[in-house]
C-alpha cells in the first residue's frame, strides 16, 4: 500500500489537475473553465518518488489495481479557452449553434435562416462566412464537408445531441488546424453510459416546431453501447406569398460501441429545408419582415451525411497514452434556388434599388405581381449539386512527465487527411405565370462541373511546462498540402499546387496568487489557399497576439484578454452566400495587410442564495476594431473599392451577453439578454450609409424548468421575448430578418 500511496503522489505531482469523474471539483458555472489547483511555493519539497517509467509493467498493473479509476480534467492552457458545459446547454435548450455561442466572448455570428441551419461563425476578425476560417470538430475530428478543399459548413452537427462545446483561441489553436487564424470549435457528444440508462426529450413550439430526442445506453463487463436519435422540424417563420412551405425537417441517428480499447461509431443525418438565399427590399422589410417573395416558392435544400469512425486508445504506462482515430465522412447536398434572371443576373442590384432602370419589371416578376413576357424576364433557378468526401487517420501521443523541478504535459500528433469536393451546377429557367413558376422551354444548362481535392499531412507538437507559479506552453504545427483542381467544362483542364507551412505558437501563464493569473501568447495564423487557385496563390497569413488576466475562485471565474491580429494577407472566398455568381464561386481574393484588435471579457459565477438555492450568472463582452492597411479595388463583393482605414464587413464593434438564473432543487428560472451593434455589409469607414449595413439587435430570452421526478421534467422557453425583428444580414440578396418571438414547451425523462 505504501507503493500505491507513492504512486498516487507521483501522479498528483506530474498532473496538477486531477478530479474524480463527475466529481465536485469543477464549479457548476457556464462557459468558463474551472479554478486551477493552487500553485504554492514549495521551498522544502521532499524528493519525488521514482518516475513511473522506471517501474515494470507488472508493478504498474499491481498499483493500478489498488487505485480508484480517475479521470484527468484538463485545466485550460495559457490563452483564451471557453467551455459551454452540459448544464448550460440544457438550461437554454437551444438547437441553434449561433445562440449557444452568443455567450462566448470573441466569437462573431451572422444569422442567415434564423435556425442555425447554415452557421456563420468567426473569431477575432476571421470572417464568419460559412465558418470557413474556423476549425470545426466533433469529438476532436474535423467535421466540415471538405475541411481543406471546401470548408464552408453547409453541414453542421445537431447541437441538441452535444454534451459540451469547447471554443479555443490563441496559441492552443495550432493543435487543431488547418485554420489557425481565429481558433477552433469542438463539439463533444454524449458520454458513454456507466450503467443502463435511457433519456427522452420531446418539445413543441411556435410555427409547429417539434423536437424528439431519444438516447439509450447499455453496459457490460468490458463493453458499452449508446444509441441516439434526434428529429427537429418547423414550418418556418417566413410567410411565402401565395402560401407554401418555408420550414425544415432534420433527422440524425447514431450508434456507438465501445469494447475494450476500441470505440466504433456510425451515424446518418439528413435535412430537407425550404430555404432561400433571397431576402427583401428595405421597403418590404419595413412592412413585413417575415415576407418571402413568390419567385422563391421552389427553393429547397436537401442533404445527406454519413459518418464512420473507429478510435483506439493504447496505454503506455500510467502517464503515457496514444489515441488513434480513423474516420470517413460522406456528404451530398443539392440546393435549388432562384438567384437571378436571364437578362439580369445581379439579384442583389434588383433588391437594393427596385426602382432603377428595368428593375421594376424584374421586381414585379419576382413578387408574382407580373408575368414574364420574354425569355430575358425568366427566373434562373440554379441547382448546386455537391458531393464531398472527408477521410483520414490521426494519432496523438500524450504524456505527463516530471523533469527536475518542472512538470510537463506533452502532446504530439500526426494526421493524414484526404478530402474531395465535386461541384456541379445546373440552371433551369422558369417563367412567372399568374403567380406560379412554370418551367420554360429553355434547355437546362450546366455551368459548373469541377473537382477539388487535397491530401494533407499535418504534424504538431506541444509542451506545457509548469514550474512553481509559472506555466509556459510552446508548440509547432507543420502542414504539408498537395492540392488538385479539375474543370470538366474546360476540356478537363486541371491544375495542381503544393504547399508547406510551419505554424509556431506559444504562451505563458503566471499565477500571481491562487486566484489571479496573468497570460500572454503569440501564434501564427494560417488558412490554406483553395485548390482552384493558381500555383502562386498566397494563403491567408497573420501573426496573432493576446495578453490579459484570468481569475479563478470557488465562486467566480473571469477572463479579460486583449488581442491583436496582424494579417500580412487577408483572403476573401467567393460563395453564393457572399453574393458571388457561378463563374466566381470558389475564387479567392487577396486583401493585403489588415489589422484587427479588440478586448474580450468573460465571467461566470455561482452565487449561493442560502439553503439549496443558487444563482448562476454569466457575462461576455467583446469590443473589436479593424482596419485595412492597403487600398485596392476588388471584385470580391464584400470588399469592393477599399481605402486605407476601411473596416471589415460584418464585424460588430460591440457585443454583449448577460445571462442569469435562480436555481432551486426542483425548479429554475433563467433569462439571457444579448445585444450587438450595427455592422457593415461592405468594407468602409465612418457612418454606415442607409441600405449598406445590418442593424443592431437587442433580444431577451427566458427559460423555466420544473423537475417533478427523475422521469418527469417540464420546461418552457421564450426566445426574443420582445418580438424584435431587424435586418441582420444583406447577403447574398436583400434584407434578411432574425426570428420573431418563438415559444416552446417540453418534457424530459431519464430512466
């Protein structure tokens, strides 16, 4: 037993943060990291016991058998790191990742459909457009349809089935890649059951919203099984002229089996959504923000997603282990939508100024008020048919070591990844006849048929060293890319390019007291060039700095971080969602030097109110400024003619989120208040001209939970209590609203 005690002492010395699985060392506060273990001075520290690697396998096995199984809970490394935990997710009952991340400082969101079906997430100046500059992961594996060749996130995992969302910014982001400018979002699924369990969540709400979420788990002597199903649907809050569907229907089924050191997962998801890219004129928005024009009646997205994954964990003694994952994802989507006229392809110009030139004719046809009189007045319905493959194998080595007076957490990994994006675009013409779209005699045209693919070898290594009150982390990432692009409409013309980039990063954290710590960090930001670009195309590169302070106590957790991103070359990528046409899709544009700086403030507390009552509180504030450092004229619609000092589009100067609740053993009442300032639709400076920006938005959300029994919990939510609707985006075509007031009621049971 003495050896076991010595071994436990060694483990405690090497890994400063240890907590029992599900234990109480982590404070129940939202969107923050737990208080670190105190780092007292140890002038008379006794010599440590022999390192674990000097023990034989038999001795290690004997010692392990005498010890209770523990789970290592990683304390946040130096740098900005935020966790939205399971308790917070269940309190808000949100299905929209935008609303989940609205309470995280330094994250920028651009609403598009009102339900988070097409997330737009950015960080620290990295554009929110389709989340293409953020590393998106599910349980540590890249989840975008083609993370290198086509990272735009038209597929996004259902937040409903997640148990945690981690947001990583700063130097630690280099562990993930390939995009390291802004950071990473890692969605963590449900944990495997420790015993037989079942869970059900059913809800109904406004606009015939419906949710059904079921989960069943079973365990054996050396295995465990988890099956899960989620269904979401809504009739939609928009009102189509003449009637018709504007909602969505989604399903997600998954199965996970753990046996010994192996973990096998399989999942299938699908969506059918009657969504459009077409918004409204400002005048129509002022009268009826939920209106949708008759010309968009046939707009619809359908997609299917298949995911397969096998994980293996190999223990190399008590302090070393290797995780290996093989994965393969298939994604197919087809989105048919109106995006122009035969004689006027610029739909945005029609909606921005419906009185100019021939625009009154096109506008009348789009709304169904007039019939098409000539082929030039026929609407173009483009069908963007896309097939994606993303697959690879990755392996990570982790270790905890003690070298002299310093403790180290080592993390090194390698990933071999391949992804491919096959893009086909067909165009059909429709005439408007008595308020209905009628297929014209114009033959279908195929205007895009291409393939982009990338093979990427990524390696990273990071050492987190702790000496007394000082923590230092240093790391390096290497990305080796081989990219190919083929254009089948240009006699099969193909191009190729290779790229190698080194991405260093490091940071430090000094514990001034057991509660207060100071931090600083710097790392290189990188976003690869698209495979469709020429061999001499430049990637997006930046040097990113951060500095600030962190407070951790049993009641309060707070971070105040200032950041500065120095872009040597900012890139803009053309997609239909940015307002580009079919001939521009996939093209990238150089924006030259850009500076982005700001301040992030994040805080959360669990205030005891006496007895078993408490008040969980959280707040997040972000101030951001940005400036182009060069002047140029760009064909990228979001930039246009840029002058020195112009601000980036869709980057609010101020964002604020406040959330709180009163919690008792059997009930809880909560509220969240969120506000963000107005933003530009295109680059510029000074006051935002009318019709060239999106509005400020203030919303209040309410939640209520009552627990009658373990198998009977009732809840209700009210999003946008004040029913405030404003223009939240103008891309790609016209003014688009946030959702109106939405009310849901639900029932949960755990067995």
